[in-house]
C-alpha cells in the first residue's frame, strides 16, 4: 500500500510537468477527481490503490484533477491523457455535459471511460457508477433532518455548485420527499451553493443565518459544505438552534458530531468508491466487463453491481454516522 502511494504521487508530479514515465506494457488507469486537496477524493485514491494491489499484474494508477473544481481543468487533463494513450479513465465530473466531447474523443481513441460519483452525460462514457441511489440519498437527507427538528420549521440546502449533476439530482429527490403530507410543517426556504470551496461555503452558511432568523436546519450534501457549515454554526453559537446534517467525511466531522453540532450524517465509503471505479475500469480494459445494460459485474469485495437500462450502476446504500460510531470510522477515512 505504501509503495503504491509513492508511485501514484510520482505519476502526479511528472504528469503535471507534461511528461509521464511508465513501465513498458503496463495498464494505465487515470482516476480523475473534481479537484486535488479534497480528502474525500484522496480516500477514493486509496481505494483505487487497493484495487490495483488486489488485481495484480502491471497497473499504473494516475491520480489527478484540477487545483480548483473547474470543468476546464478536467478537459485539459483528459486531453493530455489522450495524448499519453492511457488505457482507462474514471472521472468524477465537474459538469455533466461539457465533458462529453473530450470523453467521446477519448473513447474513439480506444480508452475505456467511466464516470463515478458525479456523472458525465451518457454519450461520453461507458457507464456511470453511483456511490448510492440518488433517490435514496435525497430522501434520506430529508428524513434525517425531519427527525432532528421534529418535522417542524424552515430548512435550507447548502450544496456544491449549480452544475454538479449528482448534487442537483439529490436535491430534486429532497424536494419530492418534502412534498409528502408528513412534512407539511417543514418548509424549504433556500438552496445556496458554496462551489465546494471552504471559505465560500462558510460565507453562504452565515448568509443563511442572517437571511432566515427562524431557520431550524441545514442540509449540506457535500463534504466541504458540511464541514464549513458546522464551523459556521459553532462560530455563530447556534448549536441546538440550527440542526445540521448532510453527506460528510467522518474524519472531518468527528469533532462536530461529538459536540452535537452535527448530530448525524451519512456517506458511502469513498475507499469503496475508488476501489469499485478502478476495479470496473480495469475489467472493461481487459474485456471481462462490457458495461452494457443488464450486466451483473462481480466487483471483488463489493459483490455484484448491476448496470441498469441507462448504463448506470449503484455501488451501495449510504451509511449513517453518529456519536456512537464516529470514532471507528474517523480512524479509517
């Protein structure tokens, strides 16, 4: 595991300078993330390295992404990977549509392309790997919040960017869940965006506090946004006045969960997500998977993952973290 991390770091460094040195005849898989320096995606990288180790053989894992979460940065990286003639690309997209042309070009060049976490349009990839069902994620966020505020009061959503396809789908299901009669006394008053940047997410949370003095809860379905909102609640001394839940990384939210600022949250395991994305990409390269609708893919320790009629696949259900289990999972990721 340690040697794998060193190798990946070397590939990142050389790739950024425009030259990558590979072992001859190695399978080269690029794991492209929304932005570097994001602990969620670093955990995905670690899972990818686990898959490389398990699959054996000669596999080079290239971990890369733009410094800030922009689609232009991802397009530039993919264009360079096409020139490098990599074998496979697994990407968490910063835009569902804008990446399609360059990814189509990659596939035309013989590169196996999948998206994970945040989708590329269907024409730009073989399949998309959802960490969980979008409907389950969206509806479960509302259920957690309703339980925390007694099914009564104003709530807001602090999301990533307006272009993040996964966030937008989750929010649509949140709204559908809120349309049920049992939520009649809850009201969604605002949806704001922090662009997955800590400082902007923090400022957006403060704006929500000031704009909606009766606000009872915030749902933030993004790792960066949830941590930033928790800090804003703590700094503004609004613990127990504004409840918080969302999708968070245990290691980042541990202190806030133990303090009761964020009493519970959920997330899939990003290590499993990176593992699954790299595993599937390799099996597509080797010809063992085809990624077509209806295929049941045996993905190592994750078990069978099925491709649906829209060429989407669901990895697993999200897991709920609270004060009882946060220590255990914070030690993992």
